[in-house]
C-alpha cells in the first residue's frame, strides 16, 4: 500500500512540473506575441 502512495506522489509531482513547464512556455509565447507588430497580429488572429 505504501508503494502505491509513493507512486501517486511521484505522479503528482511530475504532473505539477510539466504543468509549470507548460505555463512557462505560455508566458514565453505571450512575450513573443507582445513583440509582434499589431497589424501582423490581426492577420494571425483572423486566421
């Protein structure tokens, strides 16, 4: 039973880490978008 609990903790930690990595990628994408010229941004969002 203890092994199952440890496995659950390990899975939760890895899920947390991947979620944090995805969030960092999202933040980076937002930074990239902010550097985009507005007229190009309108073309991208219209597509």
